[in-house]
C-alpha cells in the first residue's frame, strides 16, 4: 500500500496521529482537547523500509522512535481473509465496520445491495450499488474528529506534513477487487483532495469511486459512472 500510494498510505504514522490528539479509543476521546503536548516529528525520518522483516522467525525489528499503526489497512485485510474462509460455505458478504468484502453474487444469482451513506443526512443513502465480487471501503473525516485549541483535527494523517490532511473531501468511497485495495485508495483520494483524488481514480485501472466534498458536491469517477450509472442520481447535497 505504501509503495502503490507513493507513501500516502503508510503504517509508520502512529506518532503523528498521537501528536494530532488521537491519544485513546475514539469512544473515550473528548470533543475538545487543550494543552496537547506535541511529541515532535521524529517519525519524519522513517519509512516502511526501515522496518526489518524476518519471515523465517516471524518477527520484525522496528527502529527506536518508529511506531506502527496498521489501522489504515488491517481492517480491510481482515475482512478479505474472513470472506475467503467463509465463501467455502456459500455466498458471503463481510461488513467490518463499513469495510465490505463480497465473494460474488448471492445464491439466487442476484447482486448484493450496498448503500453509500450521505455524510450530511445520515439516514439517507447517496447510492445503492448492486455488487458482485469486490471490496468496498469508505474513508472520511466526518466522524472521527475532535478539536485541539479550537481547531478541528481528524484521524487521516498526510505523511507529507505529519498533520491531519488538509482536504476538501469529506468522504470517499471506493470499489476495487478487494477491500484492502479499496481502503488504501479511499485514503489516497481523501488526502489528495477532490480534484487530484478524482484524477488518481481515473488513471488507476480497477478503481471506481464516489467523492463527497465538504461543500456538498458529489463527484464520481469514470469507472463508477460506467458501472453504476443506474444506481444513483448526479446531484449536490447540502448540510441542512
């Protein structure tokens, strides 16, 4: 994921995430945090290449000062693995907190119906997709966010700055061949912003995506339009 995303999705960002205020489980995290002690930028000196993998011993060696956070890909990987195990018993859909792995069509030959949430009006869906074998993931800054000294922070770190990504994308949903790929791509799109993110989707084969900006604009990639044109209406939404 780190190589394919040119470093935009990386597991070496835990120190930066904690420095941004994500110091405990989100359910225990207060909305407002003040007097946050910064932990420095030692993580900037590291990349995944600094982690020594030793498959024969099933161990890894991590340099002092580097802290790993696998949250960006582990949930998608787990959903994929669970689906691969359970598909031997029949058509399978795994929903791991919104990361969805689908083994193929249902037993009656019909597709699964999967909704894309409207981040402004939670009870509504922007689209209901008809899906077969694929993975679906959404990355967003509409839920896991908090204030530090009056300024909103969120949990998607831009490795180029070490800070929560400055982006106009509120949520990005991506459909790919598996969930881990979809999860990685959704984060890339959010970090890049709507215009660059849409261009990224359109220049990478096999990725279909829907972007919702903080202004309520809904944008879709070329492949999304090709595959799911009948599943949604092109529109702009507003926070009411």
